[in-house]
């Protein structure tokens, strides 16, 4: 038994610190779910790994106790919303980390439209603006059950209860989706063509300057015989 002031960690860290694929995937998850650090990903992956281990043990045994534990495991995962109703142990083995991250309170607040971004969702939770079943929840990483998911709301004493509060996300209308669709359908090729044609026009304007020196030799050739003739005339007069 260790010192109670320094409890041991309840999650597993990566076996190797430098793995490019794992680091890129973790960075994407941190950005997608607005996590504080990668430790939250390691905690979620550890929980998923423990569920898989329990499912493998239960599939290997066929005793009455194993059947009872199988029902309890599937019922717990069903309440948490990690699996669909009627799932079996094979679905537990296919479960990934994203399933667990989707059930976090931080993610649910963002998905229900109570925050504009996942990071803002985390801020609202830690500042005590979010309640579950009328109780203030300040833990962004807590897992939300199916019943609790329907009872997430703003705290009654929070200034966010006002619809005019600037922090509250604005409800999106059909006009917003129409403008986004129009922007996606608008072709961007003509703008590129105009930009591509601009240098050609500049070259065309600058080409007459290059043509002027070409006329000079012809003029010199015409003037040269005149000088010779004038010279011959002066010689004849002399």
C-alpha cells in the first residue's frame, strides 16, 4: 500500500514515446474533442482495453457466473450508450476509443448545441454553467448515460440562461445552410483564369516597346544611301 497522498495512476501510457502514426492520431483526437492533454486519451484507451479483456474472458467460459457477468457488462455499456441495444460481446471487441470519447460530458454539451466549440464546452463545465439532473457537473470527462444525456442543461443561476447572452451559440437556420451550399456550388475556376490571364495582358502591353528597336535598322538603311549621295554630289561639285 502506497502513500494516499500520491495515488498510483490508473491508466497505461504508450509503450514507446516516439511513434509517428500514434502521435498524429492522438493530436487529431485532442483537436477534435477539445481535450486538455493526451492523458485523457490514454485513460479512455485503458478503459476500452479493460472492457475488451473482460469480453474475451467471458467468451472463453460458459458457466452461469460468466453468463451473469455477460448480462451485467452489456447492460452497463447499453446504459452508457457505448453499444446499441441487442449487441453482443463481439461488438465489445470492436469498440474503439472514439466511442468512449463521444460519451464524455464535454462532447455531449457540444453536440447538444450548448456550446459553440468543444473547448468552450469544457470551459462552461469547469466554470459551473452546466447541470445534469439539476446538479452542477464540473468534470468534463465524466461518462454520460442515456438518461442523463436528456437532462443536460444550463445552470438556473447562470447568466447563460438569458437568450441574449453573447456566449450562447446562435441557433442555425435554413438560410445558413442555403448560403453554405451556394458557396460550395459556386465555381472558383474563372477567378483563376483571370489571374492567369493578367500576366499575358501585361506581356501584350509590353510587346510594342520591344517592336520599336526593330524599326531602327530599316531607317538607318534608308538614311545611309542619302549620306552617300550627298557625299558624291559634293565630290562632283568639287
